[in-house]
C-alpha cells in the first residue's frame, strides 16, 4: 500500500492538468477558467434550488413551481429578477458599511470554493496541492458574512442569529475538518483531484476489489455530512435562520439583491459541500467503484479522456451532487429544528469524539497495511 | 437597555501581542446586561397580533409578560346591539378556527333561556359539525406547532386535510370558516344529499392519514427533544390559572364538558378524553393529536345514530330571550367556552359575557416561560394553543 | 406514549413518510387552470332577482353591517278592472351591495321573504379599487345566471311541505296505476305467458346504467374548442367527454326506441310521460328549477341528469361576447344554455319512444 501510495503521487503529477489549459498563453486559460467557474457558480445553485423547490413540493403533497418556464424551471430566475427590482432598505440604526458588504463577504468565499472543485476528468479550474485545505478554509469564511450581517442589522433577532451562526461554525468546523483529515490521510494527498484518483486506486487490502472511501470511512462520511449541514445552517440545524423564533435570523432586515445574495450563498454552499462530499467519499466522477469511464485510459480509467469520457464524467459528478442536495432537502422536509444547546452538545459530545476515533482508526490502518 | 450600553459592556480592549481581551467593567467577573425582547406584535410564532415581552439574559428567559389587546374588536359590546341572528354571525369570528362551536354556544344559551326543545336530528347534526370543526381546528395547530419547531411539512399535510373537511362543511353550510349554520331552535337547513356518505368516507380517509402525523412529528426524536420536559404545568397550577382543553388535559385532568356536563347528545355516546402525564409541551401536543382521533370516533358514532326528522322549528319573526340570565359552557376545540347571557326581554341581549379558552390559556405563559431558553419559549408558546382573536375578542 | 425502541427510528419514519409522498399525486388544485368544484350552497356572491323584490327593506335592515343600499319610489298602478281601486306599489330604483363591507353572513338571503336574493358560488370579482366592490343592481342581476339549483336534501331530512304534498299525490297515482297494471297483468297472464314477460321488460327501470367506454373524441367539440384558443389537452379531454355523452345519448335513445316498441303500461314508472309537462319552458329559470329539483314527482328538465357541465354552448357564448358581456358572464350563461339544450335533447329522445 505504501508503494501504491507513492505511485499514486506520481500519477497525480502527470494527470493534474486542467482541460482549460489550452495553448501556452496565460490570459486565455485564465479567462476560460473564470467563465467556467462563474457559469458553474450561477447555474448549479439554480439547478439545486429548482430541485429543492420541486422535491420539497412533491414531498409536501404540492407541485412546487409550475408557472415560470417549462415545469416552473425558471422560477428562481424570475425570483432573481424580482429581487433586483426590489427596494434596497437599510435600517436607520444599522451599521451601514458593514450591513452593505456583509452579503458579499458571505457570497465571495462560496464562489471561491468552486475554483478547486473537480467536476470531471480535467474539468476543474485549479488543482491546488492544498486543495482540501483551501476549500475548507474558504467555506468557513462565509460565516463571517453572516455574523457581520447579524451584527450590523441593529436588530436583536439578527444579532442572536449571527451569534448562533458563529457558535455553530466553531462547533462544527472541528468535526468537519477531522473527518476530512482522515480522508487526506488515507489518500496521502490534500489535492482534491488526487483524492479522487486515490479512490479509484484504493483496493481492499489483499484483494482486487476497488472501493470508494465512503466504505471504509462510513463514520467519517456521516460526520462530514452532518457537520456540513450544520455549517450551512440547513435544517435540522437552521437555528441562525429559525423563522419561527428569529423571524428570519440574520436575513431579517435584508431586502432585494442583498437578500438574494444570501440565498445564493446558501444554495452555492449546498452545491459546494455536496461536491466536496462527492470528491472525498463518493469517488468523484467514477460511476461505480472499479468501473472505468468510457474513453478514459489512465489512472484506473479516470484520466486522459476522450470528449465522451469528459462529458459523462461531468454528468456523473453533477448527478451525485444533486443526489446529495436531494438528501439535504429531504432532511429539511422531514425534520424539526434542534435547539442551539442541543446542537452544541451533539457536536462536542458525539461528533468530535467520533471523528477523533475515526481518524485514529484510519491512521492506524494506513500504517498497518 | 440600549445597544450603546451593550457595546460598552462588551467593549474589547486590546492587549498588544496577546490577542483580544475583554476589559472588565464593574465588580462582577463578566458583567452582562439583560435584554428585553419583544416577540410580536407581528412575529411569525404568534399567529396574529399578540406580543410577549421577554427579559432575556443571553438566550435564557428571566421573565415573560404577555401583552394582549392588539386585536380587541369589542365583541361583547357589539353583541348588545345585535339580535340573536346577527350575534351568531359575530361570534363565529372571535375564535376564527372554531366558528361552528362558537355559534353553537350562543344558540344553546338562547334555547336554554327560551326552554326550547331542539329536534333530535338538529342536535345530532350539530354534534357532527362541531366535531368536524374540532378536527379542523386541531389540524391547524398540529401543522402550525410543527412549523414553529421548524418542521415545515406537517403544515402542508394538515392543510390538505383541512381542505377536505372545509369542502365537506361548505357543502352543508356554505361557509369554510364562518359557517353560520346554527339558528335558534336548530339549524338553518338540513344536510344536502350525499353528505353522510362523504362524511363517512372522509373520516375513514383521515384515520388512514393520522399515522403519518405520528411518524412525522410525535415519534420524531428531534421533536421529542424539543418538547419533552419543556414547560411542564402541574395540574393544580393549571386549574388555578383556569386553563382548559388540551392544555389542561395534558396535565392529567380529564376535564371536558362533553363528559362532565354533557350538552346536545354527548351523553348518549362514548367520548374519550386523552390525557397526558407531565403537562409539558409534548403532552399538550399528544393530547391535541389524540383528540382528533377521539373526535373521529365520535363522528363514527354519530353516523350510526343519526335520526331522521326535522332540523328546525317555526320561530317567531323576532326571537326574544325572556328576561333573566343564563350561563352555557361548551367544550370548544381549544377548551371551555362559556357564554353568560343576560336579557331584559328585548330583541338584543342586555349583556353577553364571553369566557374564551384562549384568554385563560395564555395566562399560563408567564409561569411556563420562566427560566427557559428562548427557543423553548417558542415551543411553549405554540403548545398552549390559542387564537389571538379569541384572547382579545 | 410510544416507548422508543432504537434511537433514530423516529427520524427514519419521518423520512419514510415524506418519501412516500414524493411518489404520490400532489393534492394541489391548479386553480386558474382548473375551476374549483364548489358546493351549490357556497356563499360566494349575492345575486339579486330584481323582479321579485318588493322593496320591503328587510334585508337592508337585518344586515349586520348595513351594506345594502336600496332606493325606491312609489308608483300608482291603474286599477286592473273598471271601477277598481288604483294601487300603489314600490318600484326599485337602486339596489346595491357593498361587498367590501359584507361579511357573507347570509342573513339578507335568509330573511328575504320574496326569494329575491340568492347565493351564488362565484367568487372571482376581486378589484384593484375598493369602490369596484360596490355592486349595483345590474351587476347583482347578472350574478343570477350563476346561481345553481339548491342541492337535494339528505335522506333523513324532513321534506319541505310543498314537496311532501306533491309526493303524496304521486303516490296516490302510483297506487292507482299499480292496481290497474295488476289487473291488466292478471288478464294478460291467462292467454299467453309471453305477454307478461314483455311487460316486465318494458318496465325495466330505464335508469339502467349505460356504460360507454371512453376513448374516441368528438371532433366537432374538439375543433370548436381549439378554435376558441383552448389548450390542446383541455380540448381533447372535453371532446372525449362530449363523445361519451353523445354515445350515451345515442344508446339511450336506442333503448328507448326498443322499449317504445315493447310498449307497456308503465305510466307509474315514467311519471314524465304521465305528467306531460316535460318541456316546461321555465324549468331552466333557475329559481323554478330549484323547486323542481327537490321534487322527485314530476319529470322535468331539472330531473334529467346531464354529465359534464364544463361544456358551453358556443352559439350563446359568441352572441354574448358580441354583445359586449364579460367573458366570465358569457361563459356561465353559455354553460347554462348548454345544459338546458342537452337536457332538452335527452328528454326529447326519451320521450321519442
Ligand atoms: S351577507 Fe350579511 S353582511 Fe353581506 S349583505 Fe347580506 S346581510 Fe349584509
Ligand atoms: S328582503 Fe328581499 S324583497 Fe325585501 S328589499 Fe330585500 S331583496 Fe327586496
């Protein structure tokens, strides 16, 4: 296994080439990558949001949006246009500057994560060596925007919400990172592309059976997903929004485009956290463990792909992301909200010890095999 | 206290090289100040214009004071200038979720004063409608209470059920909330053809759907974590405050005037009154949900008993209650509803005093919310089951 | 209270309930596309039949929020016959209901002694300005076309006095007819058995369900609807219904024809033929139809069941639109016209035998 790890490392260096790196210039690839990231950032959350509307509607014996566009698919676009037209209110007592930039502070980091997320063979903007580290770091900055918004609104409900969000972040960043570290240990790399590749090459010791990390690390997967939910303030951990308690939490005083930015942040967060989960645990763009993509040769059938391979890889990744988004929606539909102190208790007394245990087991296994 | 003071109390002093340190003001180790937080008058959890002023320290509640009266519409005074037919249209609006039960109370009071015999069929139909109205009301609270705890879905299921019941009641009464179906001496008009069959089918349908609520809400661990042991109300305190309905039954007191002081034909059938043990939010919700089941049982019994015959009787052109006074109490969906009717023999009452269940139920709020957490306050607020119009009248 | 078994089962059950609903048909009513199916008693809007109103002012006085405005003047009517006394009568000048104040209690409809006020389930009269909710006489009169006949009463209900009387009469007739038939049968039984059978066949209840498999569409209806600009789906569905209806009518007519051939002294079975007033012209007048609807005694237009009242009579509709009526009014009138036509057709066919 140690051997194979070093082999893996070599392969990574060879394969970690983005398909957007065309020509020798600097400007052109950067431009293409920018367009790619922005397109993903604006399209995927809409798709995720539409999925949420529809799935939630059907699970609640409703239809969800039906009027805007075919089957209501343009509902979120229509909402966006509506938000732009709305009056931009700033409360008199608000801390105006902080109030104004807070949604941006929340939005930009959510966008930055998309830089490193691999969506298919070669379909990524950047393959940072510290990709995982970068993604987790960027994702936690968003909370700052929430805190700022909560404080600056000059509204007691918003303030409580902001503080709750802060406390939630501190409590859940730890299990999230501990779970992710276990993956990095098993993969032997922090590069997200490298982690995908490591999964394609991970065999059950002593056999020829290929497995994704979700199988040996099912515990870590659970912890990561729950912690991600909490960090995104998705139900059942949506105390910072808590519409029946805090009116609308830190978003209470926001209207129009700023409100829309917060909403976009939430949906983008859902997508990026799902994408991270897919990359870390669910084998990236691999269809099933051990099944190479059509038209791909290298690295367990995941790299050096023909266009068919690239497209099917991207579709598989997005399919997996949407499946996870669906699970998030499902939780939202089915569960009530926890209380803030219960949430803290779950984190400190359950998730963190478990994630430490997970890490210990994985590390020992890594050394032994 | 003002935000300025808060800022002062938390003013961070920086010690170079040592990160952020709090400058400590005053004698206490870490002085904080309480904040007063108004829930309402327009807050999503209050279902109307109702306000509770909380004194909170962090998220811990020091004291809670309900402020009522935002929705006072002067029903009692208005009633003094309306004849009984008009009052009926008035009273089904104070607790807008129990329109039928409200008007029933007034009709019963006038009939009692007139010593009028109401035809059997009318009484059974009144019971049938009252029970459907009760389910209609309870479903609303099943949905909204779950919503207050963050579960959005039960609300939609509850509204689907409510739609069916409203459709049924509309086919007989013409109204969906404000039925105005009673009249002194009976009902305005008999049931339309096919009503009994539909009613039967609907009761079956609801029975098949009730387990969904139990699985989705009552059995859910998060729901239990949010409600068990929250806001326990001892039976004696509850009785002394005067709470009634599911809020009282949750404390273990099986007080229900359908059983203890039967009116209409409730004496002729079995009425099951579900009771709780601890009087906490969970028990209150438990009683509410099981009252729906109990009402369905009653409805099935009514289907078996329904006699044929007239539903009303010839009335004089203007119904006048004889001089005197009477008190009638009925088990409304939310608890005891009482009408004190005093007449000087004229066409309008001299005085109509209402004892509404919501008004008494909210009196328990300061007791229940003392020393709880802010989210628990919502859990308590939702579980004492009130309608704002019924508090303020 | 449920003893919890494994922790997490409650959560899983919740997930189960919601996923179960994902695969069920949603219960949404697609409102502007599909019309809600409202009960005839629904208190939607108040309609006024002004010719019935005698300006007695009862409604206006009893209305709890005094939102009915009535103005009238007195007129002297010349004596009906020579030498008689001239009478004065009230003539209605203005009758208006302010629906922005109305609380839909129904007292006005209840107290009106001359059946001039009616409830209609129509509800789409929201306005951008509050004065638009003040409906004057003309508008209130228009609502009259949307008033449905009242529903029949429950089996256990006591019948209204007039209906009870009518039923008593019919019962007497039936007894007489039955006695006659019994005599006739006795007479017939002696010579040939076949005769009896025939009579029995003739008397077979004509309500026997006629089943028609849906499937084909009525091209005419379909084209008409498409031309009207309806969506294809809707047109198809309606055309299908129209086909089924036509087919049924055809089958029924055939049956009737057969029965007619079989002949049979089934006057009692077919009170319509006996009563002979089947085509009673004013049966379509909603108010009258209402009374008739409750009376099972006579077979009139209102007794004929017509399926699918979603259809409209195109002719009427076009005429009304051309007249400048609002689409809604035109539609409801055309609908009524269609039903009336259809009923008439059916009745004619039934009687054809
Ligand atoms: S329904 Fe009631 S409020 Fe409306 S006009 Fe009639 S009597 Fe007045
Ligand atoms: S009660 Fe009837 S008849 Fe009398 S004024 Fe009113 S509408 Fe006309």
